[in-house]
């Protein structure tokens, strides 16, 4: 007699079910050593891991007041406990996935045999897995092995060894956890579609609700999706999703968890999902508000440098409270955009604010007219143009701060020291030979005195006086001072603001700036790439009595359980004596009164005592204002950032062009400072800069 073609399949399926049952219930008597060896030795470890349920969670980044500004995640998951899940949801998932769940152990022998018989008969495949087994499988795929494609493939493989391991873990889990915890754990780990994991995230993404408020219709739709999230996606396959939802509702009636009249009403309703969903927040800092994107990106990078991995931040469920001041950030953002609109062609306006201190330098704002993103047409950039040495044209004469500080430290000059200051002069560069051309410069204007005091020079910024002083002090000392005061990362970059390439034959690109400028007198005129954030920190160092601290964006980090997580911080350093720092502050205190930004300050109605130094590059492709007021250290830089850089022209708005006499630091970079801090300091008492130390009024040669 000829056997039906289904008989061997039936016998094989029964054999598989028998092996699985024997393997779970009596592994010692199996007598299949090879199979036992294939079962992972990590069963106990996986069971323990499931018990602690350390799934990837969303990390939340906040401002200093605790307001969320961004989320970081690999899997969008909002964890819930059993009592936070509506009975409609537990009823729906049990009805469709495992109606014997509440009565069975970790595995269901009847279900296995039923599935084996059903599969062998040629009908649609039935898995025979309990919710506990599915919990194990989904945990392995979505948590334990989520970064290992080969392991995930093995977790899905239709092999006896895989199913035996899964069943063994499920039995252990059933002996150590309550049914409620297993069901909640399963509903936390399972994928619904795309990047939505767990019923908490699904309730929000599809219905803008929470799991405890899910209706029968909503719960049935979600329960139906877990079997095949792509096929039953209500946005891409609405008809299949509707039919699946209604089938789940029927299962709830069959399982006596829903009355037939209520089921009929539920099935008659629409899918009811949110429009244009699922509504999933951005998983990166590019989803932060316009005034917070660059800050968030800097905080993320800062933590990675402190030892957190990218995966830690995207899965750890941390709460990262940053130092970002929302009031300062918004005021500066408004001022910057009033100066240079977000999508203005070819012009960037960056602005950094730091709070000085001798224990920490907290970053309060990192702003640009550009927003942090990937669409240049909308004025977005994926480069952190506030933190990085992204101003490739330089900060102009604001670098004269470094020459002044080096000269004061060496005793070559004090605030009252007269400096030679011809209208124009040619210099022999350090290390020059007879073939080296002279370095010739001139002052921008004809009304400078000769000589001029260092104090007046800081206010009015003659080029010749400071190149003379730089040559006398020596470039190594000036460069070292720039590093000490704050340009720690800037000076490690090349002449494009990037990482030096040792393969390049050009010194501009194979050497860091700290080496490249050792023989170039143009350094004090600020013609090299610079970080706006680090220039603000230069002011913060002076305003902290000569104490440098790294620009710190982090107030605290707590883990998913609310416990504090330590963050390794680089220590602060006393880089120049307090007397020198105070004296240099005093020397910088005239810029908005009688110096290069005085006219703009008067036009803005600015009356607050402060410190400042403007900068303008030779062809006005970059202008800067670096300074500080009260407890705010600032740097505002406006520079050409397009593929065809040109002269920057003042106006409303600031723009590129050929305007004959282009922008200056005082006329274009300083106004956002006056606008923002005029608002922030309104009604507050002034804090004047410190008086100079007599030891730094005159040269000590």
C-alpha cells in the first residue's frame, strides 16, 4: 500500500515534538550526545539575564532644568510593568498567541503535538511555542544577539538544537518568574514594526496613548502585529492589518475574554491609528530643537570621550542632564537668526556661551544660525560648527589675546608698555634663510599712534604692534599660551581644521597647527581654523582667574534605575597667574567703550561693563567677537561656510558679496552679543571686570 506524501512529514514532526519534550523533561535520558553538545552552555546565563530584563532602552537628554531636548536609541522602547498594561492587551495577546498561557508551564506539550500534527497535514504552519518560548526567542534576537547577525540567524533557525535550548530556557523561566512578569517581559521585548519595540512604545507610536488605556480595537491590532510586523503594518498594509485585528477579536471571544456583542462593535470600527505614523521620535541629536542640536551632539561626543560607547548611550536608558541654559540658548538663537537667517546662502553665525569657574566651565549655549541636520537647503549641517575648528578662516585679531598674555607672562610688556607701531612694516620670519620672503603687513587705518600702549592696542587692534610683540616674545611661547588658555583641540588640527594627514606632501595638511605656525608670524592675526567653543573658553579661563577647565556640557548622568553614573572629567589647571588673568581682563575692558566694537555697542544701547576683543580676517571672510560679561564668557563668529566663500558684507541680513569694505568683528559679530545679553541681563546688577595687578602694568625686562 502506497503511503501518502504527508505521512513521512507527520512522522518527522511528531519525532521532533518528542525529542523536544524529552529534551526538556528528561534530558539525562535522551542519549543524544551530539544534540546535547549543540545546546548552548549559556542557558543559565540567558535565564538570569531574562530575569533582570536589561533590554535596550531610550536615553533622554535634558537641559539643566530637566526639560527633554533629545532622545538617543537603537530600539524605541518604553518599558512597562504588568500593572501598567490594560487587561484588553493581555487578553488579546494571550488569545492569539497562547490561549493556555495561564495554565501551562514554560512549554506546552499539547501545543507542540498539535502544531506538529497541523503542520504535517499541509495546513498553515502553527508554531506550537508558548508565550514564554516566544519571550526567549525575541529576547535572544532583539536583545542578547541584536548586534550579531550570525547569532540572530541561529536564533531563528528551524533546528532541534535551537528549539531545545529555547524550551529549556523557557522551563527555567517558568520556574523562576511569575506569569505576570513573563507576559510583561514578552510585551516589552517584542517588535511591532520598524524600530518600535514593546507595547509601551507601540501604544504611543500608533495611538498616542499609554498601554494602560488601550481599547479592545487598539490592543487587538497590536497583538495581531507581533506575528508578522511587516505584513500587518497598518500603514503599509491596512487591509491585512484590519483583517488580522478582527481575527484577534474573534479569538478573544473564543477564549471567553470578550463578549460577542462587544466584539461586533469593536470589529466595526476603523483602525484608528495616528496619521502619518507610526509616531517615533528622532533617535539622534538631529531631532533636538534648533537651539539644542549642536549642544546635544557635543554632550554625546563628550561622554564618548569619557568612556561611554555609542552603544551605551543608545541602549542604556540613561537620563543625561546637560548644562544647557534654555533661557540663554533661546536668547542667543533669536539674536543670531536676526543677524544671519538660518538658510542665508554661504554665511554661518556661530555663538558659544560658557560659565566661568575654578572648578568647572559649564557650557550654557552652543548656537548657530544653521541647525543641526542633513538638509543644506534648509540651512542644516551635520558638522558641529560650534564645537569643531569649523571656522577655517580664523578668528582674526582676537588671537592678539594670546600674544598679549605671552608677553605679560614673559615680562616683555605690561598694559602700559609702549609698543612700536609703524603704519606698515616688513618682518623676517623666524628660521628664515636668504630665500625666504619678508612678511609685510600694515595697520588697517592711519590714526594709530606710534608707539601705542598694550592697553590701547587691545582696544583698537593695530596689526604692526602685535606682530612686533609676537616676534619679540617668540612664536613657541605664543602658541603654548594659546593652547594653555583654551585652544586644546584647535591646535591639533591642520590648516583645514581636520586631522593632519601624514601622507600629504603639504605642511598645511600633514602638520598640526601647533607645529605649522612655529615660524609663521601671521598667527597673532588669527588666520587659522578655530573652534568657536574653545575661543569662548579662552575668555572663561581669563574670567576664572587664569584657571582652564574643559568646556563641560554635563551636569549628571543617571542610569535606568535612577542611580548616578560617574563621568570621568579632565581636571582644571591654573594656566596663568590670577594677576595676569585679571590684568588682561582689565586690558580687554575698553573694546565696547572706546575700541573696535564701541560704535555698535552705542547703537545697541549697551552699557554693561564687560571684556571683548574683535577680529576680522584680511578679506572679511570671517569676523569675530570674543569676550564676556558678568558670569558669561562668549564667542560670536560670522564666517563664510559655503562652497564659494566670499567677502562678508554687513546688512540686514548679513550676506556675501563684494561690498568694498566688508564686515568687521565690531559691526557684524558683536551685535548678536549685545542683543542677546542686553535681554538676559536686563534689571540685573553689573559685575565689572577686575582691576589690573600692578605687577603687569609695565615690562619687567
